[in-house]
C-alpha cells in the first residue's frame, strides 16, 4: 500500500480527492449505469450514498473539506423528478448558501458542484466526474487540514508574541494568554 | 437459529468480505490486498475474499463466521447495493444478526467497471471499504415496517399488453381499472392485418380478448380517459382519472349505430383516425367495427351541433344548430348527451401496470424519403390498413389514384439505427416488412423489393419465416435507401425512383416503383415524459421507461408497486409484449397475495433535545412532522415518513435522526473515504 | 435532422494512419455498411470505391488499393454522404480529404486543368492564374467607393472577403456590385482586403491539399491579425465554409457569415427598401457548403421571399437532398476529366431539375454556381428562358 | 543514370512586363520569376528516366529570385540533389551562363552514363543557345528540341522534333547534353505539404565558382513594347448584329 504523504503543493503524484454525495434514486443509479455501461472515468471521486440530495447537511460538505477533500460533488434528481417530491430544491438552497460560505472562507467556487443527473444519464455522470477532476487538478490541492494547522500555528505564535510583549512590558495580562485557547480548538 | 443480540458494551467484531465477482472485480481490483488492508482496520475480526459472495456458499460463509467468530457487524464489498444489499441483509439475518448490522461497498459498478488502473482502483476499493468499516459500528438493530396493500390494480393502456395483464389479474379475482386514452381498446395490434411469423389474423386473436375485457365483471374499463394524477406509494396509490366526454352515455349506448346512419351528413367525409386518414367517417361514429366498448362517439370539432373550436378549458360549446337526427334515431335509449362534460374519477389501487405502448416514427423527419410529399409513399401502418379486409379499401392494395401497384419498394430502418433520428433497432420492422412483402405480393402479384441494412430475424420461428418469404421470390437488397424521387422519365404518373447501393454487388440501383412502403420504427410516446413524472419512473436516454434491472427485474420499475408491460419499455413484438404483460400481472399479483409491503426502516425520529423551533415542519413533503403543543417538541409520524432525510439535514439543533443514515454514520464514511494514502 | 458539423473538431495533424485512433475515426468503426453514402453520392455509380467501401477498406487495412484508384477524383465534396449517414461518420470533411490527399501524393498524373488550378492557387492565390495585383480591379466598376482595410486604418465592423471568382470572373463581379449596393443601402461599415487577399483555400483543404490550404490560410491569417474587424462576411459559400470550420484552427476568432446569412439577419432593415418588384418564378439551389455543411437552408429562401413579386418554387431535390452543382472538391476544374470518363456533368443534372420547375430564374448563393449553371443552360434543352442569378443580385435588383 | 537538370528562372508573364526607367532593363517592381517551362519538362524527363532506369537526379541553378522555392520543389518531386551556384543569373547572358555551368559540370570526370538536360530554349533565350554552348564547352555530343529519351546499352535514343511535326530518332553516345523541349508526360504535381516538408528536412548545396571573366556577350541598347498597328476593327452591336457583320467580313475576304 502506498504511503504517500500529503504535500500541500501540486506535484506529479498529487491527485484531487473528491467526495460525492449522491441521491439513491437518480445519481447513484446513474453511477451504477455508468458502471454497467463500462464508461471509464477518473477514480478520484468517492461516492457516499444518501436517500435524497435533501439529506445533504451543509456540515457534511464542510466536514469533507476539513478532512482533506479538495472538492465536493453533490448529485440529485432533476427538478420535478425528485423521488421525495422536492428534496432536490432544498438541496439547491443549501448549495447556494454553501457557495457563499465557502467563498468567504477563501475556497474557490469550483470546489463545490451540484449536478442533476438522472438514473439514465450515465454519460453525464462520466462527463461531470471527469470535468470536475480536470478542474480540480488545475486548481491544485485545497489542503484545508494543513491550512488549519498553519492558522493554529500562526495564532499560537501571535499569542506567544503578545505574551512575550506583555511580559516585556511588565505586569502582563492574563487574559491574552487564555484567549488563544478557543481559537486553537475551533477546527478540531 | 437464535438471534444474536449484541450486548451493550460488547466489542464490535466486523466481518469483511470482498467478492471477486468472477473476474469482474478481481481483474481490476487487487482483492487480496484490500482484504489484507481491511484486516488491519479497527474492529475487523474476519477479512476474506471469495469468488462469488452472492452465491449460496458465499452467503453461508457469512452465516458461519457470525456463529464461529462471534461477528456482530458485516461488511461486503461487491456490486451495487441496489442489486444485492437485500441478499446480504438476508444472509446476515440468517446468521442470527439483525439484518441492518450490514453495510455494502460498491466496488464493481463504481470501481472495477469504470477504472482501468489497477493501483488506483485498488486504492479506491480500500477507501470505500474503510468507510463502511468505520460506519458499521454505529449501526443499530432496526425493524422492517409492514404496510397493508390494496388489492385493486390500475392498468394504464389498453393495447395487447394492457389487455392481457388486465385479463390475467381479473381472472385471478382482482379488481382491475383499465384506463385507455383512445375511444377503444386494441391499440396498434387492432390495426394490423396479419401477424408474423404465423400469418394468423390479428383481429381473430385479439377481438375475443377485447370482448372479454368489455364484459368482465372484475374490470372497470375506462376508455377515452387519462390518468391525471398519482399520489401515494406501493400498496396504496391514489389515482385521479379524467374521463373525456364522448357525448354518448356509455351505459345506454347499445352500439347499434342507428345514430351514425341518421346523421345529417349523408356521406362520411372526415378523416378516419383508426385508418390513419385513409378512410372517412362521420361526426358521429364507431371507432371501428369491433371497437370495445362498442359505443359510438361524437367529434365536437366537426359535429354541427357544436360550435367550432375548443374553449380555453378544453370543453366545447353546444350550438344546438343541428336537426339532431341522431338523437331522434337513438330514440328511447337517450344515449346521446351533447352536454356531457369531462368526469373526474378517484380510485385507490395497490399496484399499477404501465402499458402505454409506443408511437410510430414520423417519416416526414427523413425528408429524402418523400413521405407527406409524394402520395405514393406510405408508412407501414397505413399499408396494414390497406391490406386489412375491414380497412378503407376493404383489403385491396391500391394507390390513392385507385391503381394496383406493379412494383413496390419496402424501405427498412426508417427512423431506426440512425443518429439523426432514433439510434435503436426497432426490432419488429424487418419481420413486419417481410410480412408486408408477402401480403402485398399475395394481394397484388407485384414485384416487391426489400431494401434492408441487416436482416434481423431473431426469435422462435422468425428465421424460418424469413426463409419462407425469401423463397417466394422477393428482391432482397442489402442497402439503405438513400433517395426517393419522382421518376424523371415518367411525367406525372406518380411513379417514384428508389435509389440505393446494393452493398453486396457494389452497384448503385435506381429502381422505378409505383409504391414505396416505409418501415417506420417505434419510438416512445410523446406523453411518455409526463407519464414518467406522474408515475415517478425513470426513462432511458431514448425515452423508453426504464426497468429496474435489464435481466433480473425486467418488468419492475424503480418505484415499488409500479410495473411495465409492452413497448413503453422498449420495442418488442406481440409475443414478447404478452409475455411481459403476464409477468407484470404476476409481479402485481405476488405483491397483492403477500398482503403487505415491507418498507425500509430509514425513517427519521426526533430526539428529546428538540428545541421546538418548528423549522423542520414545512420542509416535509408528506406532512409527517407535527408539533406537539404539550411537550413543545416536533413529532414524526413514522407511517407517513418516507425517509428522505431532508428534515434531518435542516435541524439546527441536530435533534432529528434518520435510521440507516445517522449523522455519525455519514461522518464516519466521509472520514473513511478520505483515508490518507488512498488517492 | 442532419448531423451538423461543429467548428474546429477536426485535428489538423490527423493522418490516414492515425485516423482510426481519433474520435472521428472511432465513429468510423461504427459504420454499419448500409451504403447510404454510396447511394446518395452523385457520382457513386462511377466510383470503383464508393464511400462505403472506402470506410471498409480503411478498417480492413486495404486503403492503399483505394489510393491507387481514381475513385476519389470523382468526389465533389458535396456533403451528401455525411448529411445522410445514419452513424454521423465524417466522410466529406475528414475521411475523404485524407484519402484524396494520398491520391494526389501517390499519383504522378492528375488532370492537367486541375493541376494548373492548384499550382495557380499556390503561386498567385487564385485558381485562374490571374495577376494578384488585379484582384481589386473590379472595385472600379462598383459604382461606389469600396474601402480597403489597409487604407481605412481603423476597426471596421465587416471584413468583406471577396474571394477569387467574384474578384476575377466577369459574372462573379455582378455579385460584388450587388453586395456593395446592399451594404451601402444598409449603411454597413465594411472594407475589403484588396489585392492582399488570397484564395481562402477551401477546395484545397476539403479536397486535396492540406499543405496548399495551410499556406493560403497562414497568409490570410497574417492579414486577419494585422487588421481590426468584428466579423467576416463573404459571398463565397466555400470561403464561408473554410472560415467557419477550419480557420479557427489557425487562430481566427471573429465570426464568419455568408452574405445570405448576413442579409437575412438584417432582413427587417432591408425589407422596406425592397420595393421594386421582381415578377418572376424563382427556384433556389442550396449550395452544399451552406446547406448540408452548415444547415443554412432557410436564409436564401427568406431573402427571396422578401422580394416583392418573387414566386418561390422548389426543385425535386432540395435542402438536405439537394444535388451538387459539381463544382466542389476540385470538381470546378475536373469537368474535362469527368467528360472524358463518360460522366454526366452534375450542373446539367441540376439544371434539368430547375427547368422542370418551370421557373424563370435559378437562384444561387455560391459564385461557382453562376458559371456552372449558365454553362449547363447552354447545353440542357429548355423551352422557356431561364437565367441564373445570385440571391444578392436579385435583392439588389429589387432595391429602389 | 547520372542525370543533371539545369534550371533557369525567367520573368513570369502573368504580371505585365514593363520597361524600366533606363529604357533597357525590365521594371523590377512587380517582376516575379518562375521556372522556365522547357526546364520543367527537362526535370520531368529526368525523373521519368530515374524512375524507369535508376540513378540520381541533380538539379543545378544559378542564383535568381525565387530560385530556392524551385529547387525545393524539384527535391519534393524526386530530385536527389539541389545545387545552387551563387552567381547572379541576371545580366549574365546565355554564353557566360553556359560557361559557369560547364565549369561546375566539368570540374570532375563524368560518369559514363551521364546525361545533362537543359531546357531546349527559354523565353529570354528563344535561340536556344545555352544547351549547345554548354555541350561545346564540355566537348559532349548535343541534340536539341528533344521530346523523348530512351536509354539502352550505354547509349540513348532521342527523339527530336522538327518543324511541321516531323520527328527523327538519333542514337547518341553517353555522356551527352540534350536540350529538352518536352517530356513524355506533363510535369507532375507535387503537393504543397510535401514541398513544405522538404523545406524543413532537405538542404540546397552551394558550390562556389569564380565568376566568368566576360559576363555579357550582348549589349542591350533599347528595350521597348511593340507599337499597336491600329488595324483591328471592333464590331459593335447586339450579339446577332455582331454575328451578321462578322459573316460579312469573312465573306469579303473570301474565308467563307
């Protein structure tokens, strides 16, 4: 088994890691159809099956990115075709919100994609997966876990710096020292 | 076997199994490496590979390990869960565990079949296995919910498929609602003259079955009707049917046709739908002599007693301008009702069979065949009517100018096997073209030229049929017709030249003929899309309804309780349609006979720490969530919950849990698929 | 219904050896040998290897035999095989040109008239071998000042690519004068390249000679890069075809339009000016490069119907089923050769259909057709007089 | 066979020829040069001989505008070597040109099966002087206005054209100089792609030779266009009228 360590910079061995949340009725079935039809596509997308795209909790997406995913793909039924009437619309709304959120976090919008792929659209599934892998390969790694570590380090250094300055100033201020604590654990 | 109930705090012991699926998986995924890797993961007690996990020995392996190695969780990496999740849940249960202590990993459809790089595919399998292995410790024992089933069946479409399914179920004592869009049942088969390969008369076979439908006590036959709305789910569908007005009271009409004779129009002068416009009818008419129900109808667009044109709501306004000789002729029977309006029927059924059939390809879409431009170019269905003894020419094959053709070209594959129109082979055209060749020759002694690409005659007796027709001396030319145009050497007689390459002799043929017959293919109904939405079905990219599995569940759909029969699922001949209709009836019957349906226990429930914010309540499309005023918390009605999980994803306090898809389970999967070193 | 060609899908580096590995070649592997291509080919009956067989010979590794035969000298690149192919196989623009080029490379003898045209195109930038310095000479007869890009020194909206036949051929110049008149009536901001312009090279590329096409395209692209303009409009359907499909591969970014498309797009402004009735029955010939190649069937007809008095009638073969004038794919310079081989001239076949409609005017929208059909009318017997007119000539005639 | 083809550039008459301000030379502004037509045939004849009997073809040219394109085209058609002598052809004159070419060809002993194939004439050498001067300088047998060459047993049979369409066969010993009027087949076509490929892969050899001591043998005093005689009569009117007038004219001069 390869013991590749994650490098924060793109190199020849780096491949994007993409987590996909697919609804059971349409997009998961489309992925099955792509399989039955032997439509070859990139292997970087890991599919998690949910009953409906409406089940996609925004936290799932953030969790995946925080755990090291470079992008997240959500697949649901076409509008009007949802097995649960309108779960896909709920998903769409959450997706719009997530788009704004990740933009605020400095994450490129291409790293989150929502596609309506029906059970008959094996070809579309293949296309979307390949497009996404190509797009993310160009963008390079997101490396959120590494960023978190770096941010934590920066915060710690900053705290140390402040503590040292306060100590040098004499007297010190206990509050600053303790205040860094919640920040360090914020991403845990 | 005694059920094994894991004791609280008992350590999780996972059995991991990876299937070779012959070479389907093992040729791309290094299954041994995956098994070795799984063995290193926490809680995994047993990790094995096996040639065919879904086979009996494979399933027994699981059962044996549960007993011998005290396993309390099972993970199988094999094909899609949509195919075999059920199988392995049963095996898990047979081993003595709750079936929901099982999790499946899809490494065939999502891995070995779509990737070529062995290292990458193996890594993906490892990651997916890890996700399941991390997930399964959080699984809880669940119970399958049983819901009663309504024994009534709705059959949509009154062609041979719908007719056969309806009779099968009605004879078995089930109540059947047969809904047909046209004014009579019979479908396309009723228009055919003879059927291949036996050349027996279509109506001789069909009309007794049609009559049986009309008189069967267990069948509600609603013709000239359409399904407007479908609610509910397997066992308990609520269906709304719209019965369009035919301005004849079905119960009172005896089918005597005295009204037709008495109509103020002395001559039939309006295009007759049943004969594809080759014949004429009056404003009041019987669709065709053997129509079931044998009831006349009025075409309000041409009847003098109506104002021309539809109202915006689709109704027609009575003008009362006609002498109404038809009403006079009907007399005491009083079956004519100009004021009839559409009628809405609401029924409850447990299962539905969709048998909505096909439409023939519109040959005008291939402009170089001249259909609709040159009068002597016909489509095959029109020629069926010309040959049919009860057709517009009483069985005489004559051209529009009344002459008998001496040379006839039959053009195969019209609209089939063509990227520009329909890609599929319509399956029946070669055979019906051979049949028409025989019948035309029999009726007219004409020279018949069949232009084909490949002669496709699969099925019992079909190749023999082909040989028989070939012996009769047809011209069989292997080459697709490239052009049809008026014979430049022949003035205005209407003679046409058919141009094609004979690909077996490399010669370009330009054959002058009197009649061109286009073997138009089959294509999905234009309404298929709205039907698909209504019944929550899937369509293939071509537009045919998609069966649940092409081999193992050919009449099932992805919606439980809804089955397919006939050409709505894809082009097929009459024997296959009838076979499929029988299978659909049997599937429906099996469900009804069982008396209940089992539902996935993936419903949601609300924890005590619900803060009562009510944000979930409007999200539920099934109104399964209500607010308990006493506890100030939301409650989910389990019987109404369908298990989509939308409310779960929205709960701000994380107080809703979806069985089988708990947050902790999903997070474990996310963590699992992102395992280091597996990309 | 026709599988329309998308621009720039053909890789210019593809050769016969590598073809089957490309997406276009993989499509050829799906050929069902139905023979529609051969059946619809206007010269199919004169080919030892008709298109269907060419595909099978290529798949079977016998393409050398095809190259040795003169079958593909008889292909007029009319797109009929491609348009009707049920598999959407790119015969006209991918397979056949590659084979034809090998025919050209392999054969030491090719019809003299044709060879001369190719050499002229290469040396003088026009197939007639006229002095390139006289390319813009026609402007003296335009009746209005024709701006030349090198002189206007600013961005113009329309680069009017005049092309060889309209520049040099007397009847082609009628087309130029009509276009100039219409541009002026519409107030179009246009200019031409003048003597710098070279043949767009369509017949070189689609038919025979990738090298010839490339050298012409590179020369023209240098000019396109040198000047500023927003779109190319050309009256030559062949040039339009080249700009639409091939020049993007050489870096052309501006859109190209054929004059019929341009004027049809401006029909609302043009129509009120079309006041002089042209009381004639007109039948419209679909040029292959405009019709089957790009699906542009309606523009020419819409323009004709906008002319007061015009009665439009259709020939038996029209739109996708139209018969080629025989001038494409080098056919323009192979008439003698075809005659030697006992082949009917396609322009005569087409003119017979036009005569059968009883029309007074055979309307065309490709400069090759003017000369081809006017010649054919001299040999095809007809009782009622018939004239050949470009659609833009008729429009200009109707202009008050 | 060891075949030499001598290529000469001549003014392209597609562009109108104008007299320069000096009244002696051609105006160079729009003047373009092309390969002399008989030389095209000489090359074709050489290529045909090589294809039928083996050997190698060397094309030789003096320096002139556009001569590189011509040499590359010859290589693309099948010549084996291309040699450029960097002495300007312009103003050299036929005799001096023959002397330079003789210097080049005679610098080494001839292989016994050598044929030197210049064009029989050129539009600026209608006398066809180059070939005989060259043969004389090389002391080789010479036949001009040749339209067919057949080698056999170390000799060649050549067909020479005479006025009135008469032809004669000559038996010539090798090596020899043959002034080619036309080849057995028209000059072949070479695809531009092939020429472009050759330009990338092949080289033109340059052979430095001393310029001839006496360049031109003729002094041009005046170059001018012939004056119009003004004897043409333009017939005017409709096509039918013109046809009638033409018939009258022809009848008057007893043509019909």
